[in-house]
């Protein structure tokens, strides 16, 4: 009866030592101005965008405080839920060894599940799809890399079918995410896929 438990414990022990660093990155001058402007606003959307900005620059604890409150205030905002789940994946990623890594596994499983729930609730939301692709690829656990590839391929078909439906900035964000996904998968050219 103990044999089935060993693979899980082995994974937990490996993960226990896999604390990941997320060093803060500096804001650009434009982002600093945006931060200043968003910081003076108390509305829900501004707080979500400020949380996103903090997330993007690895100010994980600041992002957590804002996004947690935003989700509490408006549980129907799937973009806020997606950013919050992605940030929780970073929190799980930086967690150190504790209880043989089982808490880390639980944290990763929970954040990926929460992200999937937000994506399911807003299946046509382009931003949430990109959040999920990037997070799933970065985490690469519980089949998340495969899900990232499937979602990337689905979005690519949508873009190819209706290219005029997506602004240039959305297409650029998609192709940057796609390139990052391929890099994380060890794919460097179209032939590698």
C-alpha cells in the first residue's frame, strides 16, 4: 500500500528544495507615471491594473494585497481572478521547504486550478488566455505545459481566422508569449515543434 505514495513523496522532496527567486525589476519612467496615477485611484479597475503592474515587476506581496482585495470586492471579475491566481503561482514558486514540499505542491495545484476556473468562466477573454499560457508554461507542473501549448494553438487559429479582429498590440503580446512558451519547452525553431 505504501508504493503508490512514493512517487508523490519523491516529487515533494524534489520540489521542497526548488524555491524560485523572483527578483523585483525596476519600473520604466512610463510605468512609474502609471503607478503614480493608479495609486491615487480607488476604483476596482485601477487597483487591478496596479496589481498587474506589481505582478509584472515581481512585487509579489504588493500584488497579492491589491489583487486579493479586488477579487474579494468583485468575485465576478475573471481578469482579477486570473492575475490573482498567477500571482499565487509565484508565491507558491518562491516557497521554501516546508512539510516535505507538500504545501508547495498544494499551492501550485490551487493556483493552477483557480487560473483554469477563471479561464473557463471567461473562455473568450484574450487577456486571460495569455495570462494562462504564460503561467502554465512557467509553472510546468500538473500537465500545465501541455495546456499552455493547446491554448496557444487555439489562440493562433483564432488570430489566423480573423486577423483584423485583433489589434497589433494583442498580436504582439500573443507572439511574445508564444516565443517564451517555445523557449521554456526548449524549442527554438518551427521545425522543433
